[in-house]
C-alpha cells in the first residue's frame, strides 16, 4: 500500500507535465517574410502570404527608366531593387531597399552610363499598408553625389549592406577637395522605427 502511494506521488508530476498544453507560436515566429517585386515604372509590389500591395516610389527614386539612344532603339529599363533589410517590430514591418536607375535618359549623354542609387526606408502597418517612407539619394552622377571611395559595379556595393545589424554609408560631393559635402547615413535594425539617421561629416566650399 505504501509503495503504491509513493509511485503515485512520483508519477503524478510527470503525468501532469506530459499533459501540459504546448506553448503557442509567437507572432514574430509565425511572420511570413515580405517579398519585393518590380512593378510597372518606379512602383514595387510587396507580397506576404495572401497580403499584397503596390507602392509608388516615383517621387523617391532618383534616375531614369525611359532611356533612349539617339542612334539606336533601346528597351525601357526595369527598376533595379536590392533588399538591404526586412524586420518586424511592435506589429510593424520595416524594409530598407536600394534602388538603381539610369542617371541620364540619354545613354549617349553626360552620365549616360552611370546609375543613380537611392536608399529607401519603408514602415508598414497591418495589411502591408504604407505608413511612412524616406528616400536618400546616395549616388547621382549628374549632381556629383557619390559614395565615398566608390569603386564598385552597379548595386553590388560592399558599403550598402548590413554589418552586424547596422548599415553605415558615407556619401556626398567627394571628388573635389575644394567643394566637399560629405554625410553619414546610419541605420540600426534593432531600432528600425528610427529610420535613417543622417549627420554631416565634412563640409567645405570653394573660396
């Protein structure tokens, strides 16, 4: 009898543990990653499961897609898009994108072979609804804006990527030592709601 009572006392916690309800999956674990696709012109399509939306970046993206060559026919260029970061915090989704478009519509003109680069930060609410956005041009050949020490091809820029969760890019008028205007853009994926934090690094004017 005593042995039976001891066995019951030992086995009861185990039985209760076996019957415990599994922990529910948190919202962050169950979040579907947002996919970014090109749409017509300077618009992008965001898709997350059954949710989808179009976002117009016409007023934000620097550069031209309707390019032409005076001497030969040329097809319309698609918007180049690179996803730098996508993160969810406090029921909001944040995206950081790098876009590329031709600097000059006339490929035979000044900066006709160059590509303008724009960093874009998006804040999305329920149903992928756009709540806020910010765009910063970090390369524009026609306005002499370049990434500092740039020596890379199109969107494959080592500086424009997260390093241990942080993005830092120095850009501006860097080619003329007598007329420089250098800024530093910083983004921290731990605090995506802050967006881009921009500070002036160097500023000199021609005498």
